[in-house]
C-alpha cells in the first residue's frame, strides 16, 4: 500500500513538472513573439477644428504585408477614460498613416489622447503606443465660465454635446439648450456637458445654450444642412456681352453672413467666378462672355462649412441668346402713342425680332431688324387709343429660331386728354364790319390745364397767316375783305390741341327769314327744319340762354348734314322766356342762315299792360277805344294772341253793377268800338293783353257817352207834332164837336194853337180807369215790364208820390199809329201836370233822366183811344 502511495506521488510530481514546463514554454513563445512586432509611433496629433482630431503615425515592418490593421483608442480627461475605440486598415506601402476622428464633445472642453497598436491575424498584437494628448482649455486659468461650442455651424440632425468649463469644481444637475433643460454629464470636476440629439435647423439668429438659468452668459450656434445638388442649371445671355447662369435649389439656405452658402462658376477650366447669390429662385450668377468663343463648359460649385456640391452645363452661346430691351420709352398722344424699344448688345450677324403688347386691348405688334454691335431702336406706333385713358405696354425680343426673351417691366402711361374746341362766329355788318369769335373747350380730362388759345387768321389768294395768343374764350376781330378762314387751338402741356376751323363767307348778306313759331314741353324743345341742299358740312343752331333780351349768353350746337332735328333738354331753359333759334347751313363757303324759329318752353300770362288812349272817339251810344302795345316784344312771357275788354256799367242807384266782355282776337289790332251803350252815361273799360296761358294785368279807364241831342229834339217835336195833328183833326170835326153836349166834351175845350189853354186843358185831364170811361173804346194789353223798369204812377194830389223814370220800351203792334200818338199825348199831359208839384231839385234830376227817354214809358195801365 505504501508502494502504491509512492507511485501515485511520483505520477503527480511528474505531471506537475510537465505542466510547469509546458507553461514556461508558452510564456517563452509569447515573449519571443511579442518582441518581434513593431509598436506604431504616433508622429502628430492636431485639432483640425473644434470637432475633428487628426492623428498621424508610422510603423516599421520586417515583412511586407498588403493590408495592416490598427486598433486606435481615444481617451478623455486626465483619467484617460476611453470614449472611442476603432480598427482601421491601411496599406503597407504608405509611410505615414492618417486618421481624422470626429468628437461629439468639443475638443476645447477637455484633454483628448490617442494611442495605437498593430493587430496581426497570425501573431499577437503589438504593444500600445504612448498616449498622444491634445489639451483642452480646462487647463487654462480663467475666472469666467467658458462654453463650447460657440458661434459654430452645426449639422442638422446630428448629436452634439455642449460643455461648460467652470473656474473651479462645480456641482450642477442641468444645463439649457434652446431654453430647454438637459441632464448634466460629468466630464471632470470642472467640466460639465449635455448631449442634444437630432438638432433642428435654425434661422439666421441661431439657437442659444447656457449653463445656468440665473446666468446672463450664453452661447449662440447655427444649425444648418449640407449644400444640395442644384438642378435646372442653365446659362444664357441677353446682349452677347455678359452671360448669366441660373439654377434652382430644393431647399433655401437658412443662414446668412459668413455662414451662408458660397457659389463659384468654373468657366471652361480657364477661370472661376465667385457669385454673390441672392436668395432668389432661380438663383443666378453672371460672367463675361469670352470673345469669339462659342462653346462653353460651366461648372457650378456650391459649398458651405458642412460640404460641397457641383453641377455642369455645356452649351453653344448663339443658341442661348435671349435679348431683353434695355429701355422702353413711351410718348403718349391723344389717339395714338409711340413706343420705342432700345437694345444694347453685340448682335451683329443675328436677325432680331421685337414685339410690344398693349393692355387693355391685347394689341401685339412685331418688327424685324438685323442686329448690330451698337444701340438699336425699335419704334412701334400704337393707334386707335382713347384719350385720357390708362394703358400699360411691355416689350420683348428674340433671335431668329430662338425662344423669346423675357418681357420688360410693364410701363404705364396715360394718353393725352382730348381737348377739342367748338368754334362759332357771328358776322355783323352794322354798325361795323366785325366778326365775334366764341368757342367752348371740351376736354376728356377735367384736370387738364389750358394756358392760352392760339387764334390764326388766314387770307385768300395769299399765304399770309396772322396768329396771336389770347386767354379768353371770346375775341372780336375787324372783318377784312380777304379773310378766308380762322383757326383756334388750345395751348396745353403736351403742345397744341387739334385745331378748330371756321370759314368766312366771301360776301355776307343778311337774308330776311320768316320766323317760325314753336312751342316746347316738359322735355324741352324739339327743333326740326327743312333740309338745305347746300349744307354739306352740317348745321349750326344758335340761341340765347337768357332769352332774346340782353345780355345774351349765346349758345350753339352743331349737328351733321344728314340730321335735320335737334332735341334740347328742358333743364337748360326757363318758362316764360322767349328763345330765338337760328339755324345755319354749313358749306365750303361758310355758314348761311337757313331758318329762324322762336318759341317758349312754356307760355305764361303777360306781365305788361296795354296803354289806353285818353281821347277815344265817343258817341252817345258807343266808344271807340284805342291803345298802344308792342305785341312782338320778345320780353313777353308768351305769344300775344289778342286782348280782352271788360265794360263795367254802374246803375243809377249805385249798388247794381253790370258788366260784359268783348274779345279782340287780332293781336295786331289796336282799336275797338264798343257799341250799344246808353247816352250820357259813364262806363269803365278794362283792357288786358292775353296769351295762351291767360290774360295779364289790366289797364282801366272811365269814359262817359255823349248826350243824344237829336233824340231830345225828337222827344220834344214829336209830341208837338202829334198835338198839332190832333188839333188839326179836331178842327176838321169842329162842327160835330159843337153838337156834343158840353159836359161830354168839356175836357176837350181847347183853343187851337193856344198853349195856355192847352195847359189848362191838361190840368183837367186825368187818367181814367176802365170803369170811368163812358164812351171810349179801351183795349187792355198785358205788358209785363221788367221789375227794375216798372213805373208806378200816382196822382199829383198825393204828397207821398215819388216819380221814377222808367226805361222806355216800345209798345207792341196792337195800337195804331194815331191811337198810340193820342195815348202818349195824354200821358205826356199827365206827366206835365204832375211835374208841376214836384220840387225843383227832383225836377232837374228827373229832367235829365227823361232826356234819355226816346218814345215814352210803359205803365200798368195803357189807354188806347179809338177815333
């Protein structure tokens, strides 16, 4: 058993010895292998910027290998905290190897160190190289907080670390980016950082970053994106002296100033042009055309702090010529305007075409011309325009077979106002040979300014032309024999207006025209006239706005030759005013009077009174009135159609008034006889002139008719003759009368031709009632007198009797002449007997009234004596 134990110990001993040997051999092999691999040497370490670290190293190899692999470690701070480790391959032929490492944390924040070792697949890796360090600003003495990055351009969408370096050890929990708090990362006791992922693009003002909310110190950075490849890149020229390249971009840059993109044109590998590109779409860059070079190869480079892009364009410059007018000038007229396009370039050998476009209207005009190397002008005449109207015009040009160049900027212009002069002239022979020119100015623009008028007079058979400027719209000229025409033009800002002409007839004779009366209505005057075969250039109608009475505001209107009517609105006229319209026919020899029409818009009653003659022709039964009145006076309120005479007759009592009227239909008649009047009686006559609207004020005069002496003689002589005849008759029957009883004929006891006895006989005669009449034949006539004319007869013995003289009416034809004379003789005797008892004053009055009686008076009782 002891033997077995000893054997076992021996086996274990040799096994242990073999194991140790094997291990020693392995360690020896490792040491020998390690000693054969060269350690890389870091020759240079530098910071390219705040983020990138460039390292260079060298390595000596005993055997040549195609590819070499290195392991690189990046340490941070004094503790050499490994923040990144990578394997890189390099060719063995390279003497110096280079690597650029990009850090998320700015290199300024803390120290960064790098070491390298070689890795071989067949043998163990080499030893690490020594640490190579680039120092941050944490080691520099300072009293303020330092922040990184600051005023840097950052890539959009990247992850960036921001750090704060404190002067001493600090403990904080949060820092702020874009006013948003982030969790603090401890880099070292003095260095604190935050990590911001996927940062967004900012505007031109950037984004803020600060360490403490209570701190006033902050840093600003800009976030953008790398340049994009431009598209639609092309080049062209407008004048063959300078060319432009244009391109578009997908995304407009967001930064300005030093951080903005930079554009460079490389022209045919001969030169480059830096472009000052504005933020326009498309962007453009200009370069000078190389003389005699047709083909161009242009490369556009777009760069910023984050990268670079490029685009190339090859073209023939003659195919890329698009001329643009350098100037567009407009000279505006009234009905047309002149547009001039000016091209300035080297177009020799090219056929050019230019065109203009007018708005409104869309008028397009084209004009072709061979190009040259100097300034060229293309003139276009725009016609059929309207005066005082706003238009806009633009132009463009092209080379034959090429596309049109771009339009010029629209140029607005206003056509000149249409200033027309409506000229009219009045030619007078008396008292002097004068021509009065009047004109009215009509302008399409109310604000057009007229400084003066140019009046030019031309003469026949000579080129003499006399002009002068006036400021009024009326001028009077002395008419000369050789005057042929007169021209008037307005002086306006753009020059002279269109002329107005009037021709002076060679021999001016006033023709007497018959006046035609017209009447207006509520719409105005509707004038019509007969056609004048000699009127070749129209008609002119003149009238006075204030009527015919002076002062006369002369007005006129012109119509074409094919028109023989004119409507004038009522608003320009007044009622009760007479207007005279004279119509002139226009021909090559001048204007001739054709018709004259007078009328009223609306007639009114006359305002003037006729003047009665104070010494009319008066008879005992009529008055012949005479008056004066100018019925043709144009100041009347209407056409005088006649006169009305009102006759007023006052009764004897003074209370009753009777009147009647008589009309005189002839307005030219100035006398009228009013008949059927009573003798020796006053009458009042009222005379008024009348129009169709009524009669005007009246003229009043009172005249008394004359006394009829012939009738008075008849009144006296007839009773005497009747009495004489009666006496003669009685004398013939004197024998018969003597046989009558004296009592029966006592009342006829009258001595022949003895007036005293006749008077005594009359005293005895009394009016007999029917029943008292013993022997007479009495015939009763029922005569119904007018109540005003009825006379009540009373006997003379009654003191209350009143005597009223009636209006005498002739009796009916029932009585014979002899009986009628006898009866009235008796009544006359009765009257005579009554008047003896009437007082003298009443007798005078009654005598006067009785003189107007012609044949007698009527009574309720009529006595008829039959013989």
